[in-house]
């Protein structure tokens, strides 16, 4: 008792005497990947490698990893928890389903404050009420909401400092990605590709929320920049009107940027993936439909597209190419890797976009036989494009095709990791297909704009998910771990020679990065669909992950959803460290 009191007095004294904590700067964000005492960015560095340089937890001792505490998101609101937590100044900032954000004491798991966005009736998130994380800048923690707003809160108090509307949720806009900080600006995309929204990337002053530029991701649409007084100035059309889009369809052309982006300070470019062209029925929009299903490299200073590479020209399967572009070094060059929803892994030159390599990372791909490295274009299987309904008997339903991957993707939102130690990418992949067909459709504001129907199908009896270690040079799968349910969480690689990922069955697992041997697992009580992180505080290495089953699979998964309908919902953050004798002593007193 006496000891406890004196501890409290001591802690208070330290707090009073503590110097003002440094605010998060651009320099700190640019060195986040090399600074393991904090996690300031989604991706553990803006490049998105998700590699921790910590090695205290390693292949030899990971079997001794034990939970330190668990924090419940509480309430009746559960469903998918896809968030990556951030850690700074002894606080964890983690977003949760239904546009909530929690600040938690990193040592004790005690709640410091909570922010709940008051969501209106009629929000239209396509794929569950998820959020994938926040961004830190200055004294702020910034995140996007399902009613398409951006909210900046004071890290210490949770008070709203600024709030800006991205767009109208009643037109189908929402926001679920983690914002990206580049040079004092907060870069965001938009969600809503299934509602005929206009895809774009926006940059705002991170301190004030004031718009700096807007870059549309659909050919034909005008970009804008804004001066200090908020005056809107034309900043060039994206592409050339009607080059790859017929008529007026580009005005509701989709190409949403729902996953957010990455940034490489060495190239000075921000990389955003873009989703499907709208509607899904490709026969309504002959042409490549730029810049849908592409990687876009954007100069954050000018807000202009420096290069683009289209992974799926004239998409007809909802192969959103939003997947993260993760830059890395190989053969003396700065390259970028992307595991696309369409089943191919692409390696592009990070400065020019030139295609360097492309190969399948899933075992069954039906829509193309490969990617031509000289032209950069897919070799289509024409028969595998769902048929034109106007050419069917009744004009209502085109030819049904079985296509793989399914539109839920060879990889979806769950981010991969790259280890500079092994030179391998660790890709959370899924093997599944779909019956898909086209139907007539017209654009109506705020209504689903697909012109397609589908049923997701399993391919193998024993597994859907596969965590794959992939060599970007040879295109070989070095090892794989098969999982019964589809993998939907992200991956973390560490200097300790470990790869962490979670499963819908509830396990956080650790693998040997070189061999794929499973070295440790822990049951978190609900499915894991978010990416793990690691950081060091007071000399101890911690691992954390959110747990809470949900996301697109239970909503859209057809036969797969039925297969995994026994999985329980949840909503919690788990923190782990190596078992230490002091812990045993403390609990026995
Ligand atoms: Ca889509």
C-alpha cells in the first residue's frame, strides 16, 4: 500500500516535470520506418513496407510472447475492425468500426479519451462500417469517417480542432482509409466506387484542413488548386477527355481511391491505387477507362499525375487496383511492388512507372494468361469477360462466366509487408472465384451503379487464405501458409526474422520469415482483419493488433460467407510482449 502511494506521487512528479513533448513533424514522419519507439504512420513508414527494425522479439524467443493487456472498443457497435493502431508519446491511437477513435495509455491499456463521429442515417459504405486507421501530425490525430468527413482531434484531449467535409454521403461517398501525411499536407482519397462517384486524391493543410489541391482519377475531369484565400484555380484536366472513355460516362466513372496512398521521400512521389471504373458492366464503356484500376504517381507539390500504370485496362470484373504500391530497392533501383486484386503481382520503376516484372501470386487466374512485359498489358482471355446483356435473348442478363480471382481479390484491403532482410514480400492472398454476369443499368445519384450480379465461390476444399512469401525478382513463391478462412488482416515483418499476421479464426500468428515455419499463435477471441504493429517503449518491444471479425467477406462472400458464418464478432486491441519474470512477481503480490 505504501509502495503504491509513493509510486503515484513519483509518477505525478515526473509528469509535472516532464518537458513539453515534441509535436509530430514532417522529418519525424519521413524517418518513421527507422524509429521504432513510435508508429506515426499507416504502413510503419510512408513507403508502406510494414517492416519493424526491432529484433528483441525474434525467431528464438517468440514462443514466449504473452498478452500484456486487451482493450475493448465496447458498446453494441462491433463488426469489422480493420484498423492499424498508431503509437506516439506513450499513447496508442486506434480507430474502430462506426467511425470511432480511441486514445489509450500504451503501458496500462487505460482509456484516455474516445471520439465518436455522430453518423447520420443513410450512410452508404459498400463493405462494412470499417476504418483502417488515423494519421498523426503536429498535435493532431486525423481520421476519415463513413459520412465522408475528415476530423482532426487534439492528441492530448480528443477535442475537435478542425472538421472538413470530403463530399456528400447521400451521393454514395464515404471514407475508410488511413490518411497520408506528406509535406505538411494530409492526402486522402474517396470511397464509393460502387455508386458512380468521382474518384480523386485531395491534399489539405494538415494543421487547418484547408484544401490545397484536388486531383481527379478519371480521365476528362478538371483538377484544381487553391490559393491561401481559398480561391479555386484550374490545374489541368486529368488525361484527355474521351480518349479512353465514351460519351459522358467519365462524369460518373468511379476509380475511387478508397485505400489511401503511400509516399516515398526518395522519389518525391505519392502513389495511389484506383478502383473499378463505373459501372461494372464493361460493355457500356468501351476503351481502357483511364485512370481506373491503376497505380498513379502524383507530385504532392503540384498535384499533378507524373506517371500512371493501368493494371486492368477496361476492367470487367471489379478488379479494383487500389492495392498499396510499396517501394523497395532491388538491383540498385528504387522499385515498387503491388499485389493487385486481379491476381498478378507487379513491379514498376518507382520514378517512371515502367513495368519491370509481373507474375501471378495466386494459383488460379482465368481472365488473362499473363502480363506482356514489353507492352505492359494483360493477355486477355476474351471468353472470360462477362457477356453483354444487350446480346442475350431477353436483354436482361448477359452470359454468366466463372472468373478467378473473385472480385474480393487475390488480395484486398489487407496490406502486405516487405522485409529488406530477406528481400521478400509477404502477401496475404486468397484463392477464390465467382460466377459473374452483366445487367442493364443507368446512373442514379446515391444508388448502386453496378450493372452486374455475382456469387463468390470457393476453389479448394481445405483453404481459401494463403500467406505467401514472394520473391519480386524471380516471381517465385518461396513459402506459403494456408488458412481455412480467407485472410483479411495485414502483415508485419521484423528484423527479428518474423512475419506476423492474423486470421478470421481469431489467431495472431508468427512465422519464420525465411522458412514459413509457424512459431507462435494466440487466440484473440474474434477474427483478425487488421494489420499488426510493433514498437519499443522503455526498452521493451511490443506487438499489437486489433481483433474484430467483419469487412466485405460476410457481406458479399456468397458461398464463402456461408462457410465462415460461425465466426464471432468483436472489437478489441491486444498488446503483447515477451514473458518476463517481473510480470510473474507483480501478479503474485
Ligand atoms: Ca469496387
